[in-house]
């Protein structure tokens, strides 16, 4: 009933108004037997959002596409206008997403909403700890080396202590030649120097007029 040609009314261009639709489909609601049949009017707009990285709704995709127009809404880093430690949040987000596109795909880019609520370095640290890092864990299935490639060694550490393996019929595993990585502990998050972490993230600063003006002043 939500398809345009099945609604109770349709737009008449000549009359410039909604008129009765002879092709309409209505139903009798079971809990309202005395009411008029229910139908969807032509001037009702149904707007929904979905994350394309969420493959749990893939089975619904065909049915949804028959009934809705789809408009892609990619991240808009320019909406994150704050600047922390001389780093624009828009540039931090762009840098992270550029790496995700290479290591994963464009559908898994991080949205700008996480960064729009950041006003201080504490806010930014909480976003990385509670949103960005857990999201990347899901994306890369616990491959912390890939997370490190995206965020740098300010957020991902190399394991120092490695287990020694027993031998099995003369075979053993040499863990010293296989580097492993881990995420920050709660204590390390508490003492994290956010400026150093951002320095190690290697943010790609855009060549904006503001940056050009700063460089001209320095020269």
C-alpha cells in the first residue's frame, strides 16, 4: 500500500491537488472493525535510514528497493568544524576514512556524527575509546595490526611479552618472529596523551587557504 500507485490519493497535475486514486488498496484493521478501511494517502512521506555496512538487512534489500527511492548519504567531514590540538576534526575523519576505504571498502567509512559532539580533547578521547576503536574491531575482526594502520601506534601497541610454546614432535612456534598487537588498556586510556596520539595518527592536513596563509606568514 505504500507504493505510489496503490495509495488512496494521487497527485493531479491539472488540478494541482491530490484526488481519489481508483487503483488504491485499503484494508480492514482487525482492531478497528467499525472504522473506515485503512489506506496510505498520497501526501504521506515515509523516510527511513539504514547503514549499508549492516549486512543483517541484506535479505530485505530487494523488497525495500521496489518500494523506496534510495539516496546515498556519505560522510560529510566538513560538518565537524571543531579544531583540537591544531588538528581539524574534519581532517582526522577524512584521514581515517581514506585508510578504511583501502583496507576495507567505501561502505564502511565512519560517519561525521561521532565528531560533531567533540568540543575538547576529553570528548575526542571518549569518541575514539567508545566508538571508533570498537567499530574498527568489528570491521577488521580483531586484526589489531589493521587497526594500527588506520589509527597509528598511539592507539595500538605492540605486544611485549609473548608466550613460549611447547614443542610437538620437534615442531614449535617461534612467536618472536611473529609480531602481535593489542589495544590500549583502561589504565592506558586514562593516561593517554591525546596530542601525541594524534601526532602518531599522521593526519593528512588539507591544503586550505587557511593553511596556505599560515605557511606564508611563517616564511
